[in-house]
């Protein structure tokens, strides 16, 4: 049985403006610059604009927390809130040096290389009443790009604004070149979740890789548990890139990008680090591979799932290979980022009985319900 490092919520970090909690360090915390407050057993953190991270690795932690801590985090959209009307064009409003801001990183006490960081997404709630999407010149799945160069001109720089109806749980698509208006279901997700890479490496928050990063998979939604291999002391995880909804593949390069309030529970399993990100929800286990060309992303995710099923159920790898070949589904997460991301998922109902890491997903799911947010 894998060992889990847990702490009761009462031993997690809290800030009330009057004293410094013992597990927060003054060098990492500037109380005048950001809002941190406790609400019941949830730590709330809202960064200021100059506190966002734009890389995984190379950034000092904003907070130290213990395993078992529940967080409620505010994150800005991928454009940094720059696109607020259809007249705001990315070429004029978006500074490409400061796109995809991340909230974090967070230092997890006891996390060491080779451990498994566990993040359970309890609730994802839009933090604004509108989201933005855009066709950005020379970026997207159906245009010439810096990596797929052609002689064609850039597609028109265009912005769409989606108004949010909280009561109906919808976002409104409004066509720019016709009178079409369509209400689409609100399906919040996080495009970017990751930890610091190994070896002192620093990677852009736009890149998906072994450490997670900008995977842009709609599977990263409330109710899902994410497993990431720890590469450095403290794990140093960050989250961001909220999407109010996104089609598989993120074809035009952007989702309905929106600021997000994310409630999550952080846990730690000693050892058992996955080679690539894994996701579990109530019905499926999933692996994510990110590379180019896309078939290599697919191979990575498939290999990871086959080995996971083999180890989880004590099955010969060839039998796991055969079983996975007949039961998996393969949603394409993104075809636009520096690496393409592919998810391979297997239904638990079609696998032998068995719990991942001692049933940690169900445990965290139950605790998430006790927070009153899901």
C-alpha cells in the first residue's frame, strides 16, 4: 500500500493578517501584495498581476502548504483579461510575453522527487460573467503557423465574447458574420496544471510535457483527480488557463477563455511517481501524452495506460495491451500548442476491480463534498 502524507485541515496554512503561520515563510510571502484569507478549512489565494507565473520551474513558491490542504484559487484567463470586447484584437491588446498566467507555484511539504502529487478538483466556477475566444494570426489548428509554414496569409484577427448566464449555466456564442446566436452548456475546465520540471529546467506555461503544463484537456474538470510525478523538492505546482468550455482539440487555438475560481484538495503519495500525467474520475482512468507529431502523443499515452493497467491489476503487460486495445477511448486534447496532447481513457467498469493508490480519488471526492462546494 503506498504511503500517503496527510495533514488535518487545521494544520494547514492560514493567514488572518495578524500573525505569520508557522509553515509560511516571510521571504515567500508579501502580505501587502496579495489577498490570502481562510474560510472554514479552505485557504483562499488571489494573486496580484505581478505575482503570476509564466513558467513551470524558475519561480519561487508563493506559499508552503501541507498535504491535505484545501485551496480556493483565483486565476486570470490566458489573455490576462486583455480581450473584453469584440473590438479588442489579440494583435493589439495581447502581450505575448505575458500570456497564460499561472497561479502558484505552491510548495508542498514533504514532496520529494519520485513522489506523486495528487490534486483533486473539487469545483471550478467562472470568476467573470464573460469569456473570450479569438482567432490569433498564425496560431491555431487550421492556419499557417511558425512550425507549419505555408504561403497563405494569416486568418483574420477576430475576437468573440461569450456572455455567461449563471442561472442557466450557459455561455452565449454570437456569430461575428451573421445573426446566429447559440446557447452552449457551461463546462468549466483548467487548461493548465503542472509541476516544476526536473534538473532546474524552466518551461513556458504554454508547453505541455511530462510535468503537465498546458495540456488543454476537457477531462481536467471538477470531480477529476490529477496525478503528477514530483521532480523537485516541494513539487512546486501551479494552475491556470480557465476555460468556460472547449471542444476537443481546441481547433482555433483558444477556448472560451475565462478567469476561474478553482477549489482543490492537495495530497501526496510517497513514491509511485507516474512518468506522465494521469487523471481519474468516477468512471475512468486516463493518461495524457504530449509531443509532436500527434501519433507520438498517442503512443506515449497508450504506453502509460497499458503499464498502469498492468501494475494496477497484476496483469501481464501483453494482456493489458490487448485489453486496452479493445476498451479505450482517445479524445484529442489540443492540436495547437508547442506539443500536441492526447488523452487515452479506460472505463473502470471494463477493468478488473481495483483502486488506484488505495482509493484516494474516492476519499478526496468525499472530502470535497464536505466542503460544501460540490
